[in-house]
């Protein structure tokens, strides 16, 4: 399956999307430096959010936008973690960015 579907290229594309979306989140949230360098990212990234209630934010993402992603507290900070797989589209990622922007405004 992996050879037949050129999985190294699929994985590379997913990683590139993770970095691109991470950079868009950093710009949206006015964060000057990422949590880690690009080379540390695979197909998943965590973004710090300026919120106080991770569970409430996660619930709103699901109820309002039908987006289900982990939103959690770690070391007194709130984070959203997203991952990208072969089946995710750019419109999925745009929807996530837009939903976070709307909920934070």
C-alpha cells in the first residue's frame, strides 16, 4: 500500500501543510517564535491559545464548526493540537483557522 501510493511523498506533503498551517496560526495569534523548529514537526503540531478554558473551546469547535481536535492544558497553558493526514484538504485547514479566529475574536 505504501509503495503503491507513494507514501514518502504523501507524508512530505502532509508535513509541509503542518508547517504552513502552524505559521498561519503564529501570524493569527501574533506569536513571534514557534514552540519548536520546523525540523521537529511531523504530521502534527501544537499551538498555544490565549484562552482560559480548553474544554469549553474544544466543545465550541465541535458544536459550532464540527471540528474535533484536541484542546488541552499543559503546564498552565492551553494548546490546540492538529494533525494532517492524506485525507485532509486545504479547505479543512482553512476551516480550522477560520473557526479559531472567530472564536478568539
